[in-house]
């Protein structure tokens, strides 16, 4: 899909640009997840931390680009006329990639031990579960506050954007 959108000549506007960046964020998340799964058994501590950083960045970037998709849809439907913003694509890129980088670098800069091997429960039924080790955020409070809180904000923002249409 990314190659198709890049090679396509027609309709190169900010909507296609936002779609391409969301697809790139999803691709980064998929690749970093595939790398983060087998690393903990190898016990490469720094490799696991870096993998956890990329995985966390991928999740936050996907969520941020989903919010930008909601904003772009709002601009497309509501602000049809007089919707020109100077350097819109630069601002969207700074928000879409810069905010997740800032959050992840801030957490990693505060304490590197916040990333590393983390045990997750995988439920196979309501009563049964197994555990998996993945390179991820090790501190539960940061995981809950940042990921679930950020997801809640994005869902609220997109719901407001949808309600105003």
C-alpha cells in the first residue's frame, strides 16, 4: 500500500500524505513487534531496551497518526473553504513523529530501566492464561498512564472530531 501511494501521481494532497505516514507508523510497529518478541530469551539487555523503545515509539506514533487522521477528516468535511494552513504537512509531521519521539526519549532519559524484558499475561480463556516475555515498558504505572491514557485521549479527540461533523 505504501509503494502504491508513493508511485501514484494523482491526488497528492495532505490526505494521502497522512495516510502514508499512518501506514509507515503501522509498518514500524509491526517490524518492532516482530523484533521485540524473540529478544528476551536471548538476554541481550541493551538490545531488548532498544527494541522496547522502538516498540513503544511505534505504538505512540500509530496513535498520534490516528488522531491526525481524525483532524484531517474534520478539515476535509467541515473546513472546505479557507482551509489553507501554511506549512501544514510540516506541522503534521512534527506532531505525528515528534511527539512520540519526545515522550519515549523523556522516559528513556529519566531511567533506562523503564524499558526491558516485561512479562505479559496472555489469556486463552477467562480462567486460563499463559505468560509471555516481551521487550516493552517494565514499569506498570508508566505503561498504564502513558499507553492507556494516551489511547483514551486519542479516542476522545477522534470522537469529538466525529461528533462535530
